[in-house]
């Protein structure tokens, strides 16, 4: 078999704002529109390496190559597959998602095959090129490629289907029916056996079949393969088959842990081994000249057997994986063994000598339990800190998977071997709280964590990829007779110098992150009397700390308690300054340090937003009524709050308007969320997946209308995939960002809110002030004397004919004067744009065009246009335009300015002509009416404002 080359692979008591909900149901169209992603679009999944399906290894040696064979590893990711380069364990590309989970993967040259449901699908460069379907209607379990034929076993183990896939249109070559009592589970093509395939059964038997004639050549019974004792006469299912470098010899692994090396030609068992600690999952023979057999178990152990010594156990690596190992394969011709496990990892083991114990060469791993706490690390939005129930704290890169790693908790491997315990049992319990500051990350530890039911606070160094220098025990910092408690929450200050922790007994301590010395202790004090249970005598342990936060300038420390209080402490004196009582218990808090907004998750399914400067509740956001809130996240500009709840719904609230602007339901509940500091992605962790999922923020890439949505109008959104189909199609997720055109109900400010209201021009006040005082400005800026032309003679002076030398300067000046006079006459006959629009206003009544044009002119240009109105018709038209604009209640201050300047320029003409007296009287009456109306509105507003000031 061959692997694709690099060129072939594609890489209180005050009124509060509550959430506005609509009682009316949306129409069918709006429901359909909300059914697609609106604010967040699925983008990508992180941290998925492999699952319980065995991987497939393919090597290819190129002519003239000096770097050895190239190794490609094909792993299953559930409903898609991933291809990895074995040299550096880099991800090459990911296949598209299929309808049903994948049950088997294989490779043939540059093609990838996978069995999914009823189908066996062939991919080339990540694109589906061929598909065959089981005509029997049963699911397919495993497949192998046999020359131009594809052999597939059905899930029930009763049939083997053979397709001829040599051409573009595959055809079903044959169907083999197995006898009753023979349930096929594994297939193997013995080396050099033409048209033969070895089939293993769940009953412990094996059969050799000729696929050309569809006949069973030989049956190998259970008694010859397996040692049956009188205490357990039942046979054990065969779970692994492997071809050895020796012809006719295969390895057979049983669920009972027994291993048989069998010669199928001589029909005899050559040796027998037994592996303790779980059933066999896979076998593999070393092919570089050292007769060693590797076996892996369902408990995560790796065993190596020396075949020259009759199957003697050479090495046993306990806990090679944190879970069952699914497959093991030797790299042909190299002392490297590749294993994969149910712990979402692929590892490569190197053997320095034939008898040396294996050492871990390289690995690619992720969480093997669903992460329950994720936070973005740093300000660039390129990495995440993720904590899981597998007791690990991982650094997950958003940009490149190869940069991800697990923060080391010390050399626990040797200790685990000495104590005969699993590696995970020696780690710290699962993390319950994470806090960090990257300000001093290069100098000392920058991350603090709290753990389940532990009185410990642990510091970590992301730069050094390990556990930090300090581990503080809460009991040592407390008084001797104090009640024992556990750490519930931690906080690192913005400067990175101090770490704070709160316990279940209500104690708050602060340490120096550099020296580890305890600096302060904050005391909560008694329960406030306004709480419902304050009259009842309560113990101090009832006031458990549920959240901690500090502001950006280290002025205040904020602590939330389980009894529903928010406590504000002075950072320097550690004195309690203020206690804010809420109407429900607080489970956690989240502070946006830049804006000073504190979000508190309450048990009444409400998020209360508190301003830490005024120490008042400014918003209340109700998150449905079906499940409590699990986690919240602020957007970088503190405009949005994103919440996740037990009802599998992710909601986004707009804080200024207190509106629900987006809500969608995911297939599995999101336990934790984090908003990227750059605002481009939302990261989520879910209860049934070991990956971290990214959702692209549409507002970063396209215009999005933030209209309100109701709780009944939820979108059902599928989870993001590991990646795209191929490199050119990876941007399909971002293409979906522009699916919506401009929303229908996006709010745009109208030119006038109401016809009874007075609207101004929205132009700067200086524009109209300049127009009113233009003459004064011109007089002030007028030069004392006119500019003088420099006395400079031209190079050639024109002369007049004659005996005496006379220059023709006067003639040129007179010609210039004549040209200016003709130009002025031509300009006097033409009309300006202002005069044309004024005439159109009198004919068509389109006053907006005229006044929009006036507002676009400079004060000097407006003055010139008003001076150009020299005829009585122009005066009459302009007076009518002013009256119409006053009646429309628009551009009030502009109309007053224009009226002032116009009357000052042409007042004497207007008084002397009787034809314009009627227009002037009407304008005067209208002006008095509008002025009185505005003065009345201003007086009312000033009175209201004065009343509000006096009452506050």
C-alpha cells in the first residue's frame, strides 16, 4: 500500500430594566429565518485526535529518498476522518462529515476508504469520488482492500460483500454467507496467499476463504487456537489478527487476554502467551529483523514479547494510555511503534535497542474526558486554557494543533509504576476555577487553579508548560480551630503580582505570586439583616465564597457569596466597604475590567449586571425558565453577554438595550463558554465531546441586524466540524456568514421622528454663527493694504514699432480688462444651482432638495447666493420656501439664520415693494407661532430637569 505525497495532500428598590420579551408569536417566515444561524456560525472543532476506531498506517518509500519512508496515519473522528503526517505529527487535512458514525478506515494508494452505516465511501484528496451501498440493508463493520476488490463485513457478521472497484462504476462481485454459529468479526489477507482471506469469528474459530470461487478452503477450530480449561469451557471471541514477517504465520488475540502465534499452513499453534490486565485489542509484529510481538489491552497496557525466547515477556508498559488502547502498528523497517487509544491520543514509541524498554518519542493528544471549563489565555485570542474531568489542564492552540500541550504536573510516571497506580489517579483533582494574568508571565507563575474538594491553590507557568513553584494549602493560612473547607474560586490581579482565593468557609486570602508569601486576609462579617434567613442563627460556613474579582487598578476586591450578597473590599486595607444584597443566591461572577461591569449568575436563572463604581444593579437579564445558567462571557467591548444554560441554549444579550438579540440550541449542552479577546470567535465546551468548538462572530465579518428574538424562536444549530472538506472549501463556514442580506427591520434614524417635534439641521453651531457674523469676520480679516505684485520685468519685453523703443504694456492690460468684462456679462445671464432649485421649489414643491443643497454650502457661499437674489420673483420664492420649511418643523436654527441674513441684505427692497407685504405678514405670524411653541417646550423640559435634580 502507498501513501499520498506532500504534493497530493491538502493541508433593591429602584426601577430596573428587565429583558423585553415579545408576547406575540412570530410569523412562519420569521421562524424560518431564525432557524438558520444569525449571530454565530459554526466554524471549527479543536482537540479531536482519534476515537475508539483503530487507526490505519500507510508508508511509502520514494526512489532516491534519504529521509526514510513517509508515514501517514489515518484516524477516525466519529463522523469524519483525519490524516496525520507521522514525522512531525502534523494534521494534513480532515475529511467531510458523513451521515452515520464511521466504523472502519483504510487507505489504498492516494485514496481513503471508510465504512459508515450502509455505505463504504472512497475519498480522493478529501473529496468523495465513490460510494457503494450494502444491498442487504445492514450496517458495515470492517473493510479491507484486496487488489481491485473491496471486502466488507456486515455488522451482524453473517455476510461478506465483495465489490469490484477497479473502474469508475463499482459492481458487486460476490456475497459470501457464513454458516450459523460463525459470526465474522475480523479479516486478514495472509501474505503471498493469492485470492485468499482469513476470517475470524466471535466464537473463536477461523476460516480461510477463496474469494474468486467463494468457497471455504479450511476451518481452524477453537481448540487448536485457544487453551480451554475445565473451569471455563466456553471459547473467547477473537478480537485481533496480525500478519507476521514469516510466511504462513499469523498472530491471533482473544478477548480473554490469550495470544496465539499460529501457522495456518501447518495448522498448528507455535506459541502461546497470556497478557494480564484486560483483553487483547490489537497485535503487531516487529519487521526490522527483531522477532518481537507487541500486544495492547483494553486497560491501556502495552506488552512486548520476545518470540526467540518462546514468547517470553520482554517489557510491560502499564498505563501507556489513559484508557483502552485501540490499535498498535510497527512502522515497517523501523524500531517505532504507533499506538492509539480511547484517551484521544496517538503516540509513537521508540526502541533504542532490541531489548530496551520503549520511550515515548512523540505524541498528539487531547482531553479524553469532556472539558468543563475553558478560558481564553492572553489578549491575541490564539490560545485557550481548558480543564477536564481527566484531571488535566491543557493549553489548546486555536491556530495550530501542534502547539497544543498539557501542562505537566511533575514526573508522575515513575511514581505510578512504583505504587502500581494509574497515572491519572496521581494528578490533582479536576479544576473548578481558573484565573490568570499575562502581565508578568515571563517573570513568574501566571495561572491559578482551584480543584474539586481540595484546600489547595495551585500556580502554573504556561511559559514553562508545567506546575508552578507554589502550592498554597488553605488550612495552613487559616486559624488552628477554624473549620476545614475547600477552595471554591481564585483570582489573579491585573498586574499579575497577587493571587486571591476564596473558600467554602467564607475566608479570603491573598498571596504574592512571586514569593508565595501570604499578604492579606479579607473578612466577610455577619450575614446582612435584609436576607431572608438572617434572623436564623447561621454558622460561618454557610457563607461560602462563590466568586472573586478585582478591578484593573487594584482598588477593590469583589466577592460573591452563596447567600446572595456581593461584597466590596478595599484592596489595600482589606476592610469591607459595601455589601449589595441580591434577591437570589449567586453561583459565580464575571468582571469586565475595562468597563467596570460585573455579571452575577443567580439561581433564579437571571444574570444581574452591576456597575462597580455606583455599586448598583443596572441590568437584569432573564435566561428562560427551563434550566439554570452554567457559564457567562462578556464580549471584548462589554456590549454583549453570552450565556449557556442547562436547556442546551446559548443566548446573547445586548447590555445597553437589555434585549435578547440571539439564541440558538445546540445538540448537546454547553458546559462552558469563552469569548475571544479579539471578538472573532466564541468557544464552547460540551458535555458529550472531548473537543472545543469555535463559532465565528458574524458581526466581525458582515453586517448583522441586532433585532430582538423571543424564547420561542430558537434556532437548531449543528455542531462545528473538525475542519472543512479541502483547503479551497474550508472558507465555506465563513461564506455562511453573509447568508443573510440586510435585515428587514434594521433601525435607521428617520429625518424626523414626529411631525409635531422640532428638528434641527444637525450641523455644527459654528456654521450658522459664521453666516450671521460674516461681515464682521471679513472686516476683521481684511488686509491693511492690497497685495503688491512683485516688480519683475519679463525676460523679453514686447515693444512697439518705431524709431524709439516703447513697450506694449498698456495694450495688454486693456485686453485683459475687455476679457473680464465679457466674462462678467456671460455670468450675469446664467442662473446658479441655488436659483434653479428655488424655481423648482415654486413649481414642484420639492423643498428637501433646496435645503439639502444649502446645508452643503459653506457660510461664504450661502452669503453669495443670498446676495444674488436681486429680483422680486426671487424674493417672493425665497420667502415662500422659508414659510414651508417652518411649517414642516425641520431645520429650525438654519431657517432662523437664513431669515436673519436675508432680511438684513434685502430689507429695504422688501419694505418699499407692496407686492411682498402679504408674504412678509404671513412669515411674521408663522414665526411668532413657532417661536412661542418652542419656548413652551423648553420651559417644560427645564422644569422637569430641575425637579429630577432636586429629588436625587
